[in-house]
C-alpha cells in the first residue's frame, strides 16, 4: 500500500552571511526531495540574499561551496519557492514569488510538516 507523500514547507530564516544553517537547510531539503517528498521553500528577509546572489557571491556566504553546489538544484526541484517581500528598493529575486507573512500564515495549514532553519 502506498502512502501519500506529506507536503513539507522549509522556512529559511537565518542570514547566510553569518550563519551556516541556510546551507544546511538547502542540503537537507534536497535529501527530502530525493525521497519524493513534495517540498516548498520560504526565504525570510534575512535569507533572501540567497535568491539575489550570483554564483560567485554564494561562495562568500557561510558554507558557500554547499550553497553554490546545491541551491540551483533546490530552486529547480522545489514545488514552490517564496520569499518575504521588502518595502525598500533593491534587486528582486529571479527565482520564487513574493509572499507576505500574512499570506504565509494562511498557507501553513496546507502543509503536513514545517521545518525551520
């Protein structure tokens, strides 16, 4: 008997410039996706720079080699990618869709599991 896959939401809150947790989150997320678990990702403001960084800039973050190797694959394989919109001007992420915290809150019941990094 097959069991339905549980929808999982990965929340990345930490700043990748000073914290290695975003890189670990991305590496772990790929393991879940490889196990055929439907996964969506939300980048909070502090981690949003992962979506605007060039490949070379990823190396400057904590565990940059992991980010450089795995982030592009995660962005391709995740069911959905969201990021917290900001009010100030700046570069917009090329991957993902803006989603306010209020919209995120309304969407949480749609997921079976939530993982926070």
